[in-house]
């Protein structure tokens, strides 16, 4: 059945039995393919029938479908003719793990950050309305967890005031976003799941009370007049209707025909409509349903039957941080932990187990997490805010003005920093060094190994009069790389016999830097490798150290534009130091999904390429350094203009 579906146009003619068979085939297909490639298995198993109903009720791409977040679009991709691409899901040459405009005209929004789809949908619907495209409807599928994000409610507030927008909002309510959904919205939706509609109550009232002599009719009229109150007590969908949104539901998200009926009514309504759908995350796959943590939200390569990982478990950067934070928590009662719907993935689950009263999951609300942390710091606590690097981008204003301006003693821990690969452009953590480089009062550390994670985390938490930040990559942690010596906080990892190049290694690239220095030595180039550990502010001793060398090379797992090399160049310029500075890092571009190693190979960030660059620059930079010094001397002796 699945192989016969080449586009959504093939769906409307299917019978109920065929639809049931198709749903079963899709689940089997996803379990088989995603178990081999890794990906977001749980969310997609839960949205099979809903996606089928959507494509039977609307005409994509004329009707625009937007998914928040994009990780729940595997079924959408299957129904829009992309079955073959699943053999290399999230791999080079295969399908992206999120919507991708290059893949299909059925994909519109590629940004996979949560709580943004309602704003996209509002904008597109308004655009259709103003350009007289009244035959087009916008459908926005929002996970219940996305409604914990403030941006979603900003959008709802504006959508409700546009009564003519042809916009259908489908709330996919599976009680979980990434971790179990947190907060008042989750409690509210839970109430909706367990109550019956007030319309049924009023229908009963009309049928029974109207037959009651004398007092029956007045009682019914009174109840009908109290519709708002009854609505709030029995089925508080009134919150949505008070915003101006027509509400349908709750509806069984695994009953295709029931959903079709509701969706078609919503489509014909002519204004913003919210359809509340109840689904089961991981439906049809026992390991995903029984998952008490959030590991089946996204999986690596797993056994398709048991759901157990195929690859041997390795010590990760995350686990090193997690273990050390628990030790610190035992030593200091003022340390608290905050995350944004990612308790397990950021390693805070261990801290929560030991200190539940000192752990806060705010839902998909990075802005709130950041400013709340500033408030906790003011009250005498030391918050540790753990998020993925890419998600800190969403809270930059709060980092700048609520935390840094107030010199709040908050420590941010950024997991998945640098090139992450598989999840594509919106998940690479390559912007944090450039963004945080312009934040006054903020101290930034980039530990090179597990020992430095533990060391810099403790140093960060000891700072109480300014914010601090640690960043480390995804995956297995490097073997510890001991330093020959530490000079004013700078670790010397490899000492060249001649003063040709000073190689400044940032974070997890240290092993690569040391190996490249060794290869350069065999080609007659002396390279000294240093690790500043703290890259903001940079140690002033770096200026003195660099004076001995022909040139300085910076190796960083982030964008070159505005990165650490740029900061070092400015530091040298302000000090009047004439030393060429070269950067090896990530170009200013969005990087498509591939394995991390493949991306680094493409960017030339390999031991062989680094070695080749070191040898080339060594041969040319002596004359450049002399020319730069001559120019500076000339400028120093030039008389000022009056």
C-alpha cells in the first residue's frame, strides 16, 4: 500500500480498511528505517493517522502545511513521494531530518526550533488574505510542548484578532514535547483530555429539563446563560475561545475518519480554528510507548525489536558535566539547575534525581529560563542553565540585558556546541562563540577534554559577580590531554623547537591541533600549541607569548566571522602587536545535514589540511610580519593632521 502512494492525491480514494493498512505499513517502515539511521522515532509513530487525515482533508501544496517542530514530518515526507530517501535519512544524499525546501514543494518552513510555526502560519495566512488567494488554507500542526513557548502565545494573540484568516491550528497533544510537558498549559490540556464537552451537558439539559414541568425551562435558560462558567468548569476550552479561536475537540488522533470530519469543518469555517487532537507518542512500538524517559523522542541506531542501542555506549561530554554537577550540588546548597524541556539530553536528569527541589524544567522557554536565572542569582542562588548551543540563540536579549547587564552569577552550559551534523543547519551550534563574544561581563570557557569540563565548571560556579558560560560538542568525550605547563591560565600542549607558529586551539579541537603540530615538525616547521581554556576574556599574557612567533593560527569549532581569531586580531591590534593571525574554522554559511566528520572534511578541518596550512603560512608570514611592523612604525612617526 505504501509504495503506491506517490503524492497526497493518491489518498482520498482509499477505503477505511486501506487507510488502516496504510497506517500499519507506515509504522513498520519507520521502525525499520529509523532504527538503522537514527532520528525522531517516537513523535512520528504518534502522528501517522493525523498526517494521513491532514493530507486527505487539505490539498498540499496549494494548502500550506507547517509543522512545529519539523521533527514530526517523517510521515508527511512519505505521503509526499519521498519514500526512497529514507534509506539515508539524516545522511549525506538522503532526506533531511526536518522539512527541506530543496526536497519538496510540500515543505515550507525549514527552521526546526519549536514554538515558531504559529507565527509563520499567521504571516502566510495574512499574506494569502491580502493577495486575494482566498482558496488557500494554512494548516499549522503544533505539538503540545510547543505551547509552553512564549512565542506561540504571542502568535495566538495576533491570530485571534484576524477573524478572516483561513488558518487551521492542530494541537497534537501527546502529553509530551521532548521531556514530559511542563507547566500550566500542560495541566490545562490534561484537563481537556479528561473532561467531556459542555455542549453534551447542555444537550442533556435541554432534553431533560425542558420536560420538567414549571421550573425546567427557566433552569435550562439559566444554565445556557451561564455557558461561559459551565465551559470553564466542565471543559475549559474556553481559554482558546476567549482568545477568539473556535475550538474543536478533543478528538482521537488515531481515528482518521473522525479527524477528517473535524478538519473539513474547520477548513470551511473561514476563520482561525483550533482542532485539539489526542495522540500517543510512539504508538505501535512497545519500546517507545514504555519509554519513561525521552530517549525515544530521538534515537541513534537501535535494535528495531527491543529499541536497545546497537552501538556500545561511550563516555560523553554530557555525562562528564552531569556527574560533576551532582558532586558540586552535594557540596553547595546554593547551586540550582534549569533547563528548557531537555532534562535528559543536557544531563540534568541526574541532578534532578538527587536534588528535585533545586531543579527546574521551564518547558520550551529559553527566554524565561535565562531571565528567571537572573532572578534566582539576585536571590542568592547560583543557577546552572543547561541548553543546546543552538537554543541559546533564542535568548540572546535576555542573556545580554537581564543577565550580563546585571552581572548576575549565572552559569550557562551549552551542549552540542560547534558542528553537530545530522540534524542540519538549525541545530549546528556554530554561532555561540561569535554571539557571546560581544556580551560585556560574560566569561566563556571552551574545555578541551573531560578534565577541563570538570575544572572550568567549578571555576565558573565560583564566579558570583558575573555570568559564565561553558561550551562543549556532541558525542564521545576526548581522552584527557595533559598540559606541559600552565602560564597565566594558558595551557601549553605542544612546544615547537622553533618559534614559527603559535597555534591557539579552542575546545575539543585540541587533539587535532597537537597531531597537526607533530606532522608540521616533521616538515621542518616549529609549532607551539596552546589552549587558553577561557576564551573570554582572553588572557593578556597571550600578547607577550605571541611576540616570539612569525604568526598565530586559531583553530575553532565555530564561525570564523566574529569568532576567537577575530577577537585575538583585535587584541593584538589594540596592543600594537604586528603578528599575522590566521583562522581555521567554519565559514559564514548554513551547513546542510551530514555526519560531523564529513562536514569537517568539507571545511578542510582535518589534521592533513591543518598541517598543510601551517607549513604554507610559516613560509610566507615572516615577511608579512616585518611589513606589518614597518607600517606600524611609519604610522607611529607620522605627524597628526590639524
